């Protein structure tokens, strides 16, 4: 008999479910299926577990739980407790788990839970050679897509879908927890094309008229000639299937400007491929803050130029604005506020995504020097406070006055621009030691709409 593995995506945190077709779990499923394991994928956000799924989990040899972000850790812990009656070995993986020290992992999840940082860890726990696990950049996951129940796939294709093009960024911003300081690595273009055609044709069979995607590139135009090959595939699939494909992406200001200057037909190719929104990591307006966060590639003149160009391209510009760094003070935060007001007042195509810096997140530049990690193992619900949409707490911003001005700047931006549809962030409340406050925070975070 084949070894049975079930991969589970726990519910979205804060007491509500969010349907999002993130494909990372399906990539792992395809790797395991290609290695001749019996694999099932369960997304607990789609609907409550049914009897069939409960049996699949109970009969599994391995249960894999994915942590898509640090705020998901409390939900993963709930799943571990729920499935503890199974005889299966429980594995936990995901980007935050890759960055977490083994001793902290054991304190948080327990000594019997297996930490999966990479494919080598997965191969070792399964007792196979790493060569049996195909590279996620080389395989097509259409085979796994075909196993998704039709009703689930209908729900997925109505939501935003992860568009896996590349991973890696050669910049090394201190607060960033993604794969950084490395050469960008691209997915096999033939596998990319096969997956996109499958999803578009499925959408057409469901009588859907469009598909919404969010690209995985950390800096979309870092290698513009290469990424345009993928956009040309998207344009081809749009024409072939008559499905309106729309793409959002992230980009560095300087990379976009360079692409605009060196690719003569960039505007036309972006339009044909359905690229309609670009999020630029502005993250402040103060040179000292940028320098401390190793984000010296930014300058305000380039941002103003990007505002002009994206307006001409008829592309929405998302101003990603992380603030409240240790180096921020009243002067820098006030400057941020004034500049954001100017940007939005003069540019109808621009929208704000403000967030509050969390410099004690596993994988960030400040994590190694953070000396209070045990507070999270003592009370795992505090992992909610690592959400960049959560207001600052004494755990993330220990200085009272710094916390006060940072929260004021963040919440003021959200409160001023959200009613006018110019802010895409819904601010969340942190958790602490007092249950009365935590009840309020739970209520607030549950009623807050998902980010636009």
C-alpha cells in the first residue's frame, strides 16, 4: 500500500474563512504524487470538514499543515489539537517555519511535531532521496488541479489565484521576510503555460468571464525581458480562451522605471496580458529610515515618475507603505502622512496600502537580535500581532511614545482614505494580556473586511 499523506490549509485567522487559491500546497502535493505517494489536499476555508475528509485525515500516515503567515500559527495549533487522536505523524511547514529556530518551533508546536523547512527535511522524514522530489520550479501541477472537486474549483476560480512565475529578489530589505538577497528563479515556462490554459479553460466551462491573479514575483520587473515572456503567454491564453485575465503584481520602483526605459513596447504588452495593478514598496519618505532598512534604492523623485507612467499606462498604482520602524519619529511619520495625502489627491489611479512594521518577525533583519521570543511560545496567540495589518502592541513596539505615534499615523491613514475607496487595508487590533481587550480585538478583527 502507498503511504497516505494529507496536506491541510487551516482556516484563515481571526474567526473567519477566506477563500484564496494559493497554489503552494498543491505544488507540494504534486511533488509527493510524482514520488508515488497517495496525496489529498484539504482547504478548511472552503467548507467545514465532511465525513469523507475526516476519514482521510484519520487514515493518513502523515498530516502536513501549512503556515502561510505568522498570524496563522494559532489556527495551526488548533488543528494539531483537533487531529491529535490520529496515529499520523504531523508535519508543519510554510515560509514562517523556514525561518524559525528549531528550539522555538518545539516550544510552540511540541516535540512530537515535525518541522519542515525545505524539501530536504520532507525527504528525510519520508525516508527517501531528495532526488525523488521534483523541483517546484520545473513541474506542472495540472494533474493535481484535476483532482480538485468541481464545486471547490468553482469557488477557487471566483477568488484571486496565485500566479507562480518566480521567487527571489536581489534586494535585501531588512524588514522583509521573503526570499531575498538572491537571484530570481523562474518557473518552467511550458509548465506555466499548461497550468494557465487549464485554469482558463475550466473558467470558460463554468461560464466565468474572467480570472484574477496575483503574481508571486517579489520584484516583477527585476528581469523585464524574462518576465515579458510570461506576459506574452498570458496574452496568448487570453486570446485563445476568450477569458479576461487580470494580474496584480509587486515591483521595485527602480526596476519598473528601468523596464519602462529599455522595453519600447512595455505599455502595449502589459495591456495585452491584463496587468492592471502594480504595488510599489514605498515604505516611507525619510532617507535615514530607508538607509536603516537597507532600502536605499528608493527615492521620492522616482516614485513621482512612476505615478506619471502608470497613469499613462492606465494601470492602478498601489502605494505599499510600511511605517513605524524603530528609526521613525514624529517628524518622519508626519512627512509620510503629508506626502501620502499629496500622492492620492493628485492621482486618481493610485490607492494606498498602509501597514505597520513588525521588526520581530522570523526571517526579518531584527529577528536574531530580538530577545523576547519566549513570549510567543508562552502565548502563541501573540503571533497574531506579527500581522503587518495589526496595530502596534508593546510586544512589537515596546516604547510607549513610539508605539503611540506609529499607531496614530497608521490608523489615521486608514481612517481618512478608506471611506473614499483610496485605502485597501483594513486595520486589525493586537492581542495582549487582558481578556477584556482580547474580546474586543477578536470582535473587531472578525468584522473587519478583507483587504481590497
